[in-house]
């Protein structure tokens, strides 16, 4: 009586429905596991369900609180329990509970789901009339009027918190879909404004042809199961055997409630969050689109070339402006791109300006198989990073110290654990918060180091594929290492068959290699600095798990000198994009406000990881820039190493050479020294001194060059090197570093660890000579120092990254000297260098507590 009064239902109406006509049903639910029997009143208003003694005890215990909750929350989605009855027939006692029928208003339901917000054992083979489960619902999203969606999320939040306090779990949200709107009839009584049918849109995918106008019916049921000893035992057993603790159904009430709320926050959304994919007509493209293979992942790519005269504005820029990505392997990504597209130009979302440009989805014939006929494929049109480049050198840098999270965007706990412990933990993700995942068109230098990897006997005996070895080598590189390879344009005669190119060749019309390297790195720094600034303006923390930053430029052609007349930030010599959104979400402020505190904290944590990693990448780019171009060059240091794959590189010797004046040359066979200044000796009796034949010569710059002084350092050959490998000759390479200190000062302090670290901070790298007792290179490197006025764009970029872009130039110069110690006198040891890097990151993002 009290419950009926609380929900405004008369006892007369209740008993009239129960006794007016014969009950329907009396059968077990087909897909249920409880074994309970269900009946329905003839007017479909009420449901009768058998109930256990334990459930009756739970209902009686919580009855006062339950009644009060319904009074305080009239739009609750909880089933309205209206009475518990006992029926005795021939000595057989049957207990049952009477509830409202949440599907009362629809005589015909096309689909019915029992949803718990988990995936463990939540699949039912579809059949007419069968109640389906969460895994059947995986591809579906329901969109409602924004006010209805917000109200339902509020109701789910208050209801689950009530159940959590009562120690209840294992409840479900029943959701039914009626696609025939004409069959809908208003219920005699709405127990909640959200019960009895709501107009909605059912989305079965991401293209417009998957959207259907429907009526949905919802309500929460099975709310009498507590986390007793049986459920606790099941939790322990499943955790030990299944391992995917985020997904098992038998979890404590607090975790169950939190997971339940999070799930329906994603599956029931407002219309303004609706993602309808932009469609692009195929008639503007050459079809069938040729296959381009796969890029590291599983998605296939296709060449999307415009036909002559195509109307799209991008067609006027380039016929190969776009590239096609198979949508079948990118459904999660396309939703991200569409939401991002709608946010372009919105204040606070400037960070999306760096997202790989996206056009939409085009359905067209594609050459899926080399032997079979073309097939219609939905392809995402993304900006072709290689467009306009003769040779696109591209870095794919995966951001974040954790690149897989259990339960996030479909990632299982076991899969996330494996990736975290077998990839993240042993690669540069753990070291610097990011790792190099891919490297297109690498320099010949890197190829010589990879040769050593793939030729090792250890790898041959284990049959590890060479591609996996190369990829793991990339993933272990620090930023300083892979940025050095990224900028490397020098010729390796033994590999390319070409002699070093004179720097003066067509210098009047094109940039030298030195100028190209500097402008590419500066351009990347400017983009990353602006991106850091944009990250500070994002209005809600993002969880961009496994996404990447792309750096690329044309390594096959040197830019015209015309680029030097462009404004800083618009050099046009490189591209920086963020991409790979398969495990990411765009967390809008309104969606963030709905999240549990635990989920809010999770997004804040991963957003801190992301921003910290981007700031570290920027720091390493800046450190390399200052090391190579900032100070006047007074000496060049050549350091020889024996490359080891399973341990640290072995030192072979070093020599520093003062740079000559213009018109002079420093050339000769130089004796190698140890870091303590003693001569390097080799031979059985250590009677011969190791030598390096090298040359340093200045070269004239064009009058419009950004460089005030420039030099060519050439490494010819070495001899009498001490043997470091027991079973084979040394594998030798040379590091070429420049310093604003004279050769004598460098030699005097070379035994200090901080000076040795300085020499390895972004040097130019020769090729690796494998099994070479007397290695010969004949490789040349262009070195230089900037004019004072040419430093301003870098200072402006640093100011933007640090949030002090309006600071005077003297203050910005002081910041460069503070963070980037690049002289023998100011060199920082490893601990101090880490402190400087962390201080830089915290200046970029003051809220980061841990770098």
C-alpha cells in the first residue's frame, strides 16, 4: 500500500489487472540464467516473477529506503515493486513479486536487450523474440533529445548510488527497440517520464544509412542480488581464471555501479553528440582505387587520386591530396574525426588544428585483391602526408608512457597487460613517455646499423623476422637518436654509390643540406611549441591512448631559397600532425561533467601523460637545435665507438680539432686520445697509437643564409684501433660534435661525465662499418652557427611553449641558456640535466605534478 501510494497507483487498478483476466506466460525466460518463471497480466501492465527467500529478505530490508527513494526521485528508472505474494497449491508454495512492465506501451518489440555494462559471457545467438545482451549491443548507440539523455544519465546515477548503498549488484538495464512508430501506444500510467517509450535514433554504425528513427523503452530490473559469499567466491574464481577483472560480472557494488554508469554514458547520448559521417561522392576520384598496402597496423590504404577537373577545392591543390583508409578497420577513428571536424574553429579546441585533415567517407570500387575484381569499400579520406614530396621522410611517434589501458575502448585487461609489460616497459615509452613506432624513408646511415641487427647470429638462430627486429630497434631509440637520423642528409658512399655533394652546388637557388636540416627542425619546433600552447587551452582532460605525432619532410629534394623570405612559422618545409585515434575519445566538457570522479581522475592522469610527453619531445628538439646551431663553433670533436647490441657501446678514441678560418683547412691524420687525455694504443703490446684521418674546412654561405659561419667535417678513415670484440673485429662508427669551446678546453675536461654527455647530445653520425679493423668512410657533414637575427624565430617558439611569448628577447635568451647547457663550462651532469628538462616541462604545464 505504501509503495502504491508513493508512485500514485491505486490498489484497485493493481488488483483489477491481476485478477481481471487469465495471466499470460508462465515460462522461464529463454536467455536468462536465473531459472525464474514469468507471467504477464492480460493488459500487459504488470509482470509477475518467481522470487527466492533471499531476495524477499533483501526487498523487505530495503523497502523503507526504496519507497523514500522513489518519492525523492519520481523519474527513477528502477522497477516499481508493487507486492510480494505467496501462492500454495496442493502443498506446493510459489513466491512471486509483482512489478510494472517497462515495455507496457508497445505491443511489438523488434529488439530487446538485458544490459549490465560488461562483456563477460554477454552474448546470445540472435533469434526472434530472444532477449539479447551487451555483446550483441556492441555496435549500437542510442541518441535521444539532449534533455532526455541528460535526465536518464541523472536517473541512472541516483539509482545506482542507491543500490550501491544497499549492497546490491548484478542488476540490468532492460532496453527495447520498436522500429514501427505506428504501433506505439501511450501507457495508462507513466511511472517515470523515461518509461513507456521515448523517441530516439538507433545508430548501428557510423554512416547515415545505419541511422533509424525508433522508440526505445528502458527500465532497471533484477535489483535484489547482494554481494554475498557466493558472488565473492565467483569474483575470486573468475579473477584468477579469466583474468579480465574489469569485465567480469561478479564485482563489488561500488565497482559494479561505477562501470554501469560509465557504460551507459557512452551508449545513450544526446542528439548533439550524434556522429553522422560525412559522405563524399566517388565520381570525383579515379576508380578503382589502387591498393597501397598497410602501414604498420591492420587497415588497408588506397590511392585516392582526383580526376582532372574535379570540383573539390583540394583537387585544385593536388590530385593526390587525400589517401583512402579502409573504414572496416577504422570505425572507432572515424567517430573521433567527425566530432573533431564539428569542433574546428571552436574556442578551446585549437589543438585539433594539428589533427590529420579529414574529408569524410567515400564508397567506391577498390583493388582489394591483386587477382580478384574490384570491390566496393568505404574509405576514410585522410590527408596524404606524402603528397608533394619526392621522398617523404616520416616519423610516427606514439605518445604516452602507457599505450594500452584495460577496459578502455574495447581493450581487454590481458591485452593491455601484455602491451604494457612487453612493449611499453622495455621501449622508450617507459624512458621518455613516447616511442618511435615507424620511420618512413630513413637515411642510409640507419640502414647500416640495422644491418648489424639483422646479421647477428643470435637473431638468425631464433628466427626472429628482420622487420620485427628493426621495429624494436626503433622503439628503443631516444628522441635525440631518432631526431638525429630524421635530419640526416649526408651521403654514405659505400651504400648509395654517390660521392659527397659539394655544398656550393646550385646554392644560389636551393638551400644547402645544413640550411635544410636547420629549417626543418626549426619548423617542427615552432609547430610543437604552438601545439603545447593549444594543449593548455583544452577545456576537458583527454584520454588519447595510443595516438601519435607525425613529423615529416621531403628528404629527397632541397627547398628553394624562396622559403627564407617567408614569415616564421610558415616556412612550409615540414609537416606536424597528430593522428591514430582508434583508442581515443574526444572528451567534451559536458560529457566530462557526467563522469564519475574516478573516471575524471583517470582522464586527468592520461592527459598529464600525454602533455608531459609532448613537452619532452619539444625539449629534445630544442636541445638538439641549440646543440647544433646556436653557439659559435670553435672546435669539432670526432669520437669513435664500437657498436654493441646487447651492451653499451665501447669507446675507441676521440680527437678535437679547432675550426680553421675562412680560406684555411684543418686536415691530417690525428692521434686519438682517451677521455683522460692519454693516447689510445692498440696492438698485442699496445705499442701503436690509434689514428683518425679527418678534415675540417669552412665554406662560404649565400648572403641570404641564416648561418653566419659554416664548415664541412669529413671523416676519411681510422687505423690502429683497440680491439673491443673478442670473436670479431670492431663495428665502428663516428660521432661528430661541435662546441663553442676550443679543442684544448674540450680535451682538458673530456674526462668529466657531463662533457662526455655533451659530446653525445645530438652529434652527427657516420655509417656503421661492420667487422672493420681499419674502417674507411669518406663521409662529410655540414656544420654551422646561426646569425644573431636568425635566432629570433626559435626564441619566439620557446616563448610560446613556456607561455611567455611577450617577454623581451633578453629574457628569452636567458631561458635558452638556463635550460640548454651546451658549453664545457656550463655542461650539466645527468641528474642536473633531468632537473632542467623537468623544469622546462612544468613551465609548459604548471599543473603537472610528476614529469
